[in-house]
């Protein structure tokens, strides 16, 4: 079911080969950061709607005679494909999401418990009920997917007693884990691995890269990653992914004439056969070395064979952590973006701003800063004028100790509160009107 896909990491980004479409992302990690923001909350509802066409959702009995149409799957596919370009046209993810949901229904309805009880009552031999579980699952998977599944749905991991977990593996792709323990309060989110994956990615981003993560943001990325692993040790094993890494150093493609020179004329050198190296060969090598220095670094990239999005995301996260990347939330759309290096203050991202067709958050942010500046000037003028009024009053007050009017405690107390209010107000997206501000200042 899987075809080989290769993720090639280079220059802070990557591209994936082996897909039917072009997939790449640069050093802004837009696809990953957008993925983390996607809303997966409609997923359980969509699956419920889909399953209810083929299953009685109370008894989980099959409603034979209904065949899914492409239209039935459309909403589910749309949601999944909107997550990440990797999922474009990817039917595997649709299948395992459906299998996960079946696992959820199975647990919630306590199917295993029911079958176990039935088997005990009938006096079946010890593991007959497991065959029944196997059958229950297979029949429904067959019915839910359009194409036949391998018949060897195995209970490959069983533990003692009904309290433990068992797992099924239909094929490498359709792996599901179900609790035998009765769990009527099971939440679908716990079973849907796509939701779990997104949660993990969000968590890793926050713990290792978010510049605003309290208590963590002054630490190095490497240290933050360590703390993350320590904190989430229990889940870290589930979160690990196996990938195959290729060690490769590519040849440079520029100035082939040097290469030819080496290959054809000076093949018979000390590098190929024992013997003295000719002057010509040495000269050719020197030229090639010169050319190599100036050639592009093509080939010096990390190449991994991957199967699914999870691997791609984890690899990307790893590269980001190693590169000390920091991320922050955009002040306009509240989504993550890669923060520029220290000392550069950027508050808005490059995405098209919500509710806009062309304007980016940066554009919106710039306009807002301008607007705020104007608003700030106006509010400041009101502050000054109110201060003057109060200063005049302070001057008229009789001070026996000979202190100055500006040190008047009443005036100072007011000024402190008024400045705080002003500072807070000009930071706001929509500061209050001048009249409102004036009223509040007077009332302080
Ligand atoms: Zn934004």
C-alpha cells in the first residue's frame, strides 16, 4: 500500500519526492505551523454521520445494502486534506481514521465485554470470544471500506484477562488499539490518531519553540527539548517514529569538463591503481577541487525514507529544534509564525489576514500601528490637559512644608494611575474614545 517517499531536508526546509504532486516547504515552516492551527473538532461528528449510514449506531449492527458514494466521503476527505498537503489524495489516512473510529465505537459499546460474557455463558473454550472479536471487527471493516481487506486480521497481542489491552493489525497501515476494559465514557479524541498527532505537534511547538512559553522562553531549544521529553516521558515512546536515513554525498554537477578530464584522461592514477600519479592527473585533481569549492552544495542534505505525515512532521520539528528556531503567535490572526532572530521585533505574520483577500497580517498590523499612534497622540493630549488642571489645583493648595506642587501626593497618585491607564489603552487593538478616556481620567 505504501510507495517510497523521500523527505530531503536542506537549507532549513524540505521537499518530498515520491508523491504525485510537488510538496516542499521552506525555512518559514508554513505548512507545519498552519497544520498545528487547523481545527479538527468536526472530525468525530463527520465520522459519526458517515458511519450511521452503514451501522446502527446503538447496536453497531451492520445496515446491509447501503454502499458509500464518493459524496459520502467528501466532507471527511476535505477536512483531512485541509490538514496538510501530504494528505492530498491520501486514502490511507481516511482508512485508518475510520478504523480508529470503529475502535472507539467498539470500546464505547463494550463489544468485547459483551462477547466475552456471551462466550462464558455458552461455556466456550478460553479464547473463542477472541475469534468473535476478530470476526466482529473484520466484518465491519470489510463493509466500511470499498475494497477487500486482508483476511488475516490478527489478535497479535493479548494479555491475561479482559482488563488488558489488545491490538489488531490489519496491515501496516491499519493498526488500531482497543481497550477491552469497559469504558462507556470513552472520548473519540482518544482513539483518533490524527487528533492525537496534532495535539503532540502543538505540545512540542509550545514546549520547545514558543517565545512566550512561561518559564521556558529563556532556555535554549536543546534544553527545552530535554525538559519536554522528561515531562512527557510516558508518551514519548508512542511519539517516536522510525525512519530510514540515507547517507549520501552527491557529486556536484557544475563544470563537467573537469570531471571528464579526471575520468577519461587520467583514470590510471594512484587513486585507481597503485603507482605514481602523473603531473597531469595532479593538475586535473587540483582543478576539480577548485570547481568543487565553488559548486553548489547539492547532495549535502539529510535524506529520509518516510511513509506518513507523522514522520515528516517529527523530522521537521527535530530540524527546527536543532536550528534553534523560535516561534510566536501573530498579534492579528493569533497563529504561529517563525520569529526572527533576537533584537528584531516582528509581531505580525505573512498570512493573508482573516477577513481580507489580499492584505496580510503584516499590512493590517502596520495600519493598526499607524492608527494606534494617532490614537495615542490624542489620548496623550487629554492626559496632559487633565494633568495641568490638577497641577494648578496642587499649586493652589497650601503646603506648610514648602514642597513643590509636582510632588503633591494627591497629584502623584493620580498621575501614576492615569499613566498606567494610558499605557494599557494604547496597547489595545481598539482604544477607547477621547470622551471616554477624559471621563475616566477625571474620575480617577
Ligand atoms: Zn497573522
